[in-house]
């Protein structure tokens, strides 16, 4: 690859290309995602509602992420986007919300809850959706934000640890001692979005405490490998494996990349006062590209504790997060290192993941024999990868768009 002569994110053609890619993603999800009976369909490779066992189940992260994504589209001035936000907000409040016990059930069908447990991961995305909807003045955003804030505070937040508990039965009975990095990482993102939307410092303080626990304190103790699975006291469970690819064994380079960007966003929102954050962000990114990037492109999904490949699938979302992290690091670091990686990751995405024929992003390269995901289930990661390089590196996509539109 030639030595970069200018940042791609500064070039008019590249910026236009990013806008075009964002628009094509939204077009793909607009066509058939909205289920008139409630919620949203998961789409197959051709953009049609996915068929087969479990296709009728609606998981909460689908609705909340699409609310977030179409809020962004609405802020960009995309006609019709507000209808998707209205549809999703109604479904979250009237179907996923548990009127009997409080909180939000993980998944539902037309007959009622399918998986009625209360998961921190799902609640984090409710907070993100509510925060994004508040930025555009959605009439139901404030009640959703107030409700989810209370649920997180009274049910999930463990002040003595500075992080959230993971999971409860529908009636909030404790059934698990598991604590997870992934849910807390997404809660950090959502808490920062809530701070940006409201200016209320308590959200940012919680985000800071989670980042300090997981990235500042626990990651160095694991030799720089971001740990994933813990017990109630936040002791690392190095042997954790439950057969679920949402909680895989070992460590996940895509999460190192995601935390790299989120830490720099936290650093900016906090007034750039936490000296530990820039080196931590650089360290996470550098280890991800050193240990996780395959020679033929793409990030390995998981590694074992010796840095050897575990799950060799090359998923779309680590690439999306690598793009965002490289762009953020490019803003604080002299030299060509992060620009080179920004271009390298985009080259892989363009070659292997962007489906120019049918639309959307593939979840894995075409030659993957046994993909982990069916269809094209996600707008959230890919859309943000397209938009983050167009906006300032001092906040979220919604905050950047609000700043640019004078909201």
C-alpha cells in the first residue's frame, strides 16, 4: 500500500462515497424491515424477511438499534425515517416493556414474551434508543429515557463495583452470578449518549466508572487482553464457555477496537483530563491489528489466552469498529499508522463485505463455509462506520449531527 499523502476522511470524493454507502444501507433496511404487525423483520441476504424457525421472534436489540439508526437518518434529512422511529418507539414501549414487573423483556412474539429475562445488554440499547430519540425531540423519548434510567439505576447498577449486573429472571429474581464486559461496554456507549442528550453528569460518571474498571484496571491485569467474562466480584472467569457465540470463550479483538473508540469519546466528553485513556486506546487498537488481523484481511472473531486463533470467522462488526477507532486515533496521533489501517480495513470491507448487487453488508466474506449469523441482521455497526469519519471526534454520531445541524 502506498504511503498516505492525505487523510481519506478529508478528501471530498471519499466523504461523498461514505455518504453514498450510508444511504445505500438505509435503503436496504427501509425496503422490508418494518413489520406492519409490530417490530422489525430480520432480513435475509436478498433483503427479504428471514424465514424459518425463530423468524417470528423479535429481540430487543433489533428494535432499539433500528430506532437509533433511523433517528440518525432523520437527522440527516432522510424522508420517511421518522416513520421507522415512531414504529420502533411504540414497539419498545408497548411490547418489550414489562408492565407487570418493570424493565424490558429480551424477546417477544405476537403471542407475548419469548425470552422474558431481563438482560443488561438489551437495556443498554433501550437507553441508546431513548437518548437518540430525545435528541430529535420525539414525543415519547423522555418517558422512555426516564423509565430505562430508573431501571438501570435500581435493578442493574452495582455502585460498589462501578458496573452493571448482567441478567435477571422476569420478576428480577437472581439466577446467575455472571458479569459481562460486552453489556457494560454497550452501556458505556449508551450512557455517553444519554449525557450528550441531557447534559446530566450522572450518566457520564457511570460511563467513566465502567471504563476505569474494565479498560484501565482489568485489561492490564490480563496482559493487555481485554477480558470478557467474570463472576459476581468481577474476578476473571478465564475458562468461561457456554456455547453461545454472543459469549464466546477467550477474548474478542473486535471489542478491543470498540473500546478504543469509546474510550477516546469518553476522554473528549470528560475534558481530556484522564491521562490513562489515549495510551489505553492506542494499546487496544495496536494489539487488535497485531494479534487479530489476518494476512488476507479481516479480524479473527476470538483468540485464546495465548493469542492463538479460536473462532476464525471474520465478522463485519469488528471491521466497522476498527474503522471508527482508526479515525479517532488519527485525530490525536501524528504519522501514517492509523490512516494506513483506516484504508486497509475499508479496502477489505469494500472487497468482501459490501454487497453491491443486493445491498447491505454481508456478515462475513463470501467464502465462509459456516457463517455465525443468518442473513443481514445489522444496520447499527455499518452505518456508524460510514458516518463517524464525517463528524468530529469528540462525541457520538447523533451529537455530531446535532452540532452540524444546529439542534
